[in-house]
C-alpha cells in the first residue's frame, strides 16, 4: 500500500465524526473527494475499511488497524511540525558554547541561568574540552558560540563585542610588590607566577605584558580553579594576573591586594563568535544581549 498522512487523517476524522459529511467539513474537502479517497484506499488494501450502511459510520477490523496507526503516527507528526515551527521562529534550538577564556566560567554561569528562564527549550551546553580549537569547532558546527578575546577574520563568522575587562595583578598584602602603585613586566623576573592551565599565548599576562618585554617569570604553576589561585596567592605561594571580575571581591579579603599592570593599565575585550547565519536568531541575539548588558563590572585597582 501507498499510505500518505492524508489517508491517516481521513480515517481518524471519519471515525471521530461518525459520517462523511462532517469529516469532509473537518478536512476542508468535498464529500465527493472524500468518498473517492476512501475508495482508492480500499482498492489499495483489497479490503473494506468501513462497515457499509451503518449509522454512525463505523470502521471495519481492517479500518481499526489503520486507525491505531493514525493515532500513533499523527501526534508524532504534529509534534515534529511544532518543533520545526519553533526552530523557524527561533524559540528552540541548540546553544553549545566553547570558551577560550578560562576564567569566563566565573561570569558565564549566572548569565546562562538568566538565559534559561526565558529560553527553556534551548539545548544549552558548555564544551570546555574544545576551548583550544574552539573556532574551527564553530565552523564545523560542533559548537554554536565561542567566547574569545582574539577575534579573527573568518568567512561566515561574526565576532560580536561583549564587554571590556582589565587583567590585574594579585599578590598577598605583605608581598613586597604590594607597595608599588602599579606593576611592570620586569617585576615578574623573580616571581612565581600562578596561572590557569592554558597555553601562554592565551594568557593576558604573557600576550599583553611579558612577551612584548621579553620577560620570563622565575617559575610558573598552573591551577585549574580561580578560588584555588587566590588561596595560593593569599598564602604567599606566588602572584597571579586575573581578569578584574575574578578579583572584584578582594576588598573582603584583607590578605589580598590588586594592582594595575603598567601605569595606564591594560584593557581587553571579549567577543562572542557565532556563525553568521545564527547571529540574528532570537535566542542567540538574547544570549549575546545578556552578555553585553550584564558584564562583570570593570575594577580599577
């Protein structure tokens, strides 16, 4: 048999309406066209699908089998149509995020919580395992949003500015460098520098300060969590350079001191990288808007 969705809708409509006239009205076709459709379907099946001369019109045993199929398939088709409609209107979809900025977890999770309230049907995930190859993953459609401080000219990729931040120097309150009004590259020569486990080229302290000055710290220790870095710094195990939003509450911890890098300070900008065809989707636009309107407050040490 060559079954179509309209055949299943016909069987269901006749069963529920109890007659051809009302079923034809429900399906928005003529009674003659409906009768012709039933005859064609019965010719294909080689069986009668309705008990003739019964009022209301009843399905035969063969017709009931088709009805059970209709009741199983049609709701699934309707759900799929609704899902596609939501996708077209931007009400549902996928938002898998890759982060090139290791410290971004400290502000991104509250942003995602605010996003979830209005966009519960969006499949949200964070893919930290792709952070070192995030932009290629974006172009391969493995992720949908990349948070990055290093925009590139890539065909089909938009970089939307999110907010500016300042990398700041952090040390213990009794550290000798705490007495300085600001920190220069040369101050790191005899220091144990505590960083995130990220390639040096992606760390602001190296890309913006130490590499240009040709300075190498005495030693480097890599630590995963911001809270642990601050704990080690407070206990005198080393110094760190962190985004200002990470250390915004150091005023509550008298054992820590923050200072600007160079007299004028260093300002960096974060971007949201998206595929060009996705940038204007309603849920993506809202996510970018949340990142821009609720950024971490810029701290001035």
